[in-house]
C-alpha cells in the first residue's frame, strides 16, 4: 500500500488516509453563515475519498473576517450552519475539521475577484482593523490597523476559546488554529509586523506569547480526545522575518500545551516576500525540519499535485499528512486518481457506495491525464450480467 493511503491516528481520531483538504476561503458567507455552496463544495471533497476536510477559516469575531462575506463562528447561529457540514462530512467516512482565525490587518477587504483591496474607511460595511502594531500591510491592503490594547488581546483570547467551544458543539473532530498568511496570530509572531515594546513584542518570548495564550485557552474548551493543529507561517521568505529555528522552538513550546500537528506554511506578513510559488513542494523542507527537530507531526502544503511526489514525502518521513487545495478544486476525486497512479487495487472502494458500486461493476478504466480524468470502455449492462 502506498504511504498516501495508510491510516493516521491522532489522539482518538483515525484518518482513513493521509490526504486532507486544505481550508480554502470561499467569500460566500453572508453574516458569517456558511450556505449550500459550502455543503456542495466541501461535501464533494469528502465524498471524493479524502481522509479529512477542513472548513475554511471561521472568524472568531466580526472584525476578524477577511471580507463581509467570510465565514464566522462568533455566534451560535453560525455554529448551527456549520454543524450541517460536519454531519455530512462525517457521514461519508471523512473527518470533519475546521480552522479558526482572525484576519487582523488583512481583514476588511474585497473578495479576490474584486481586487482584494481594503474597503475604504467610509464604506458602510467597513470596520476598524486591529494588529500587533500600527503598520499597514501594503499594496492594495494599505489601511493602517489600530495597535491592539491589553483589553483587545484579552478579548481575542476569549473569542478563540468561545469559537472552539462552538466548533466542538457543532460536531467537528479536528480543530486548526490559523497562524500563517499574515493574519493576526502570524503577525504577532513576525518581527516584520510586530514592533511592540510590551510583553507581547520584542524577543521570541514576547512575540510568541499571544499564540501560547490562545492555544492554552482553546485547549480548555477543545476535548482532550480530539486533535488540535496549527497552520503555522514558519518563514516569510523576506529579510528580517522570524527564522525557521524560532519556528522550531515555538513548535516545541506548543506541543506540551496541546498542539498535535503543525500544518507548515509561510508567514505572509511582508508584501516584499520572495515566495517561490512555482517550486514543487516548496514548504516540504521546513515541514521535515520541524517534524524532526521539534518531534511533532507535520502536514506538508503547496504544489503537491503529483501523487508520486506526495507519496514520497510521506514514505521518506518528511511529513505525516499532505494538505491539498487547488488539486482538489480541479478534481474532487483526486484521491482516486492518486490511487490509480500509485497502482492501488480497487481505487473506487474509497468512495461512497452510491459511486463505488457502479464504478467497480461496470467500468474498465485507466488514467488519462494529470487532472485525473478517467477514460475507458464501460462494460455494457448485458455483458456485465453474464460476467
């Protein structure tokens, strides 16, 4: 069996394979409420054979959204809407996960198809952004956030804990904290965006303090038997950012506080970053280092569409899980395609019986191209009856 299709147990939760669907913001949640769009989007990936589906970042407060139409989990109505997704994902044998976050200075923006820039301050739906320091991100996100007070920080920690409780009550079995991509927790850890001189800034201990407090507060609400991961921006690909060595130290610090897996990504706090977007698996070396030097499970991200490459990452012990975004958008049945490429027997068996029954019985298929399009001669019903 390919490593990609081996099980992974974390605490009391068993993933049927090592393929997880990354959280991908859809900008389609009026009043923070997920809709039928999300059920169809995430349900198709769960029914497509993934081991886990992680719902997009749900904001822990209204001002923590990216846009006016981003998902939230700051009230019970939002929790009830998300519960529908958790139940369906679980019903097809997939683990339902959800990501919690706060967008900080990268919030209050237009959807990407409208340019992704900040709403002007006089826009009727605009809000005041907050961050570790009064430093704008730059580019189309040019507005300056308000530096958070001690009261703001205390409220944020409480908001994360309350959202974790709602995620638990909604039926999710895996929780991820977003500390990457320039969002609030990531911006506190990065010396590029955090110029504070109090106990939440300065050296490693100060810049990591909010992350530690959030994880501890979330763990008080999130059941001991359920996994807690952190999507972590380990480097900025820019001068003056946190070092990978600091990120390794933070992973060591958070593991005894209840983090089970580090979902390794980039920081995203600098508009001048030289991120190697085109390189295959460009975050894998960092995932490998954190896995070995912090002795913690890791997930690899970014440009992992080739099943043989994804499998090799796991087989060689460079990571424990692969997180896929765009490949799953292009083909919700990517796990089946990967199984065919890797020579797994009966690849359709990972699908719900409503699919696998007919595919196993009538189709003689082969892999056609890198998108997993399947061609082949279907066995005519009359011939199948004679088999």
